[in-house]
C-alpha cells in the first residue's frame, strides 16, 4: 500500500525543483508580444480593464485580473510578473508527483514529478507572464482530486469543489474544458458506477463556465491569425508540444515503451495500466479534438494551447523509463531501481540545455526590447523624438517598448501617438502612420527604432531623410536596431 507521507515528501521535492527551475534566470529574457499584452492589460485601472475585456481578450480576463492585483503589490518587472508562473510550475510538478504516486508509489511519483519540473514545455511556461502554467497546475491537481473522489465515497462538498475547480480552470484557460472530457472518458472506462455522479457535477462545472464560453464565441475572430500560420505539423504535434528537438524522439520512444509495458502487464499491475491509460487519454484526446476542430471549424491550434497536457507527458515518460529499467534488469531485479535512477538522471540532464536556452536574453521570440529601451535611456536626451517602426504586426511592434519599459522612454516624445492604450477599448495604442509626420512634429535629433534587416533603408529612415535628416549612429541588437538621425 502506498504511504501517503512518502508521497507528500516526494511531491515537496518535485515542487521545490519545479519552482527553482522556473525562477532560475526567469528575469533574463526580454518581454515579448504575448507578455506585453498581459502587462498592458493588467496595468490598466479596473474600469479600463473591464472596458477592454468587453472588446478583446475576454477569455483571459481572470488571469489579467489576478495579474492586476499582483502588479499592484509587486511591480511589473520581468521577474515579478513571471514569478506566479514559476510558482505554478512548482505546483504542477508536485501535482504530477501526487498523481503518479496515488496509483504507482513513491518511486514513480519522484520520476514523474522531476520530469514534469524540467520538461521543456514547463521550462517555457514557468518563465512567461501568461496563464499556461497556472492552468496546467490546476489540471494536475484537479485530476488528483478526481482520483481521490473516485477512490472512496466523499461528501457532496468534495464533488462541489471539483465542479468549482473545473469551472475555474476553464476561466483561467478556455481549452481546459477538454480536461473534463478526459475525466469523463476515464470515469466511463474505470468507474462506471460513479459515472452518473461525475456527470452531474461535470454538468454543473459546464454550466458555471457558460459565460466564458459565450464570450469566447463572441471573440473567436481573435485567433483568426492562426489561419495564416503553419502550426499544424508532425514535428509540432508529435514532439514540440511538450519537448525540445533534442529530447523529443527519445521521450516519444519512452512514452511508447511505457504504454506498451503497462498494457502488456495490466493483469499483474492494474494500477500502472490505469495510470497509463489516463495519461494517454489526457495526452491524445485534447490534441485530437483541437486538430479536428481546426480542420472542420476554424484554426485554433498552437503548441502552447496544449500546455495543460504536460503532466500526462511527464507521467508517460516516467512509465517508459521504469519499463526500460525493468527490461534491462531482467534476471536481476535488485538492479532495476539503480538502472531506473540512471535513466531518469540522463533524461533530466538532457533537459537542462533547453532550460538554459529558455533563459537567454532573446529567448522570447528573439525579443530584445529591454536592451533597446536601455539604449534609448542611456543615449537619448530628454525631449528627443522617437519613431517606432509601424510595419510589424501589433504584437511585434517596437512601440511596445514604451508600454513594458515606460520609465526608460518616459522623457522622449512620441509624435506618432494619438491615444495611449489605456484609453482604448482594444489592446494597443492608437497611432498615425509615420510617413505623415512632418519636420514640425519632430526634433533636431530623432531616434528610429526599427525591426528586421536593412534598417538603414527602412521606410521610416527614408521618410526622415526626405525631411532633411541624416543617419548619425546605428546600434544593432538582435531583431531591433536603434538609429539616431540628425537634421
């Protein structure tokens, strides 16, 4: 019988590793477009935020409201706004350990928890100011709660907590509604006597989530950009949803081995088979549903949207490592734990380079806004005009520097700005095109912040040159270039 105290200790270890891995270096990458949307939304006043959510990003309203309170308390630095995700990554790892431990004991719990803590998908979402890590942690613990409720008769309040938790998960991230489907299939297969009870409380969760579902339907055009992105590829679907290019195929092999071993030995080890099937359903069903909907209804797939399946991926990889150890130690069962430990250690070490890459200064879509903002702060004079490249899409526009690093550019004039984002019903500033700016709008020294190659020949620079300006200096960073032009 599994010792609950051992499982708790293992969960604490996994949780601490997940938290530390999430926090370590989280302040190093610059903000990027998705995080800018979070910071800009959460930085509004409550009335401004309410107004915005009626127009755009309503499905992220719960997270933005939480982040609004968090920023009021702790500020809007990279470390601060990413810290909730790092904490959630710790809970994600701990929940994964408890999930595996409830059915298969402390050794598998430790392996699954540590894998979840360092999984490449966890490394990404643990250092990002978005709701993915929080949603994934809720998914893990909601599944733990379901197993506890199915294991023995509980008072109505336990199921009520499950229903409220499931509804909360959907408000945090809409696609978590698919977790209810995963749970329903699992209950149907293994706990048919509890199907009616689960169905009633699942229906209540769905009813509670109706407002956010209706809001999502009204704002469905927000993800229309996915129609122009080639995200549905075998590499993304089969590998990069949870792993990195180096570890993807070894982990996929371990998943296959773990599933085969669990079902081959199901008569002798029922609990492992139950855990394997639960994780397999969790991993495959949401992906299949989103892919099918993307083909038949409207594009709605990116690898990030399935982050809440990370606990299932970790469990299946852990089952695979266990199976490899048992097969390798056949005839010498005492060696199995040692081999399992070596396989786990090798896997965790293989995850580390990705973690390091994810903490690099340009890890977030190549964004280098912090360096650009710091350069302007150090070199521009008070009152100088700054012209931000208006060619990129809104989420990549260099003018977001002014929104996420406002103190660095507060002393500069922004002649293209008509109205700041806080006054708008949408996410972004309202601006006029740079090519309508005249010499009267500008100052003798003008800073041009350009994105992309050949910035010296950008439309902004050519327009400024037509007004009598000449390039005085060029500072290239990563995807951004800051130019000084003098009249």
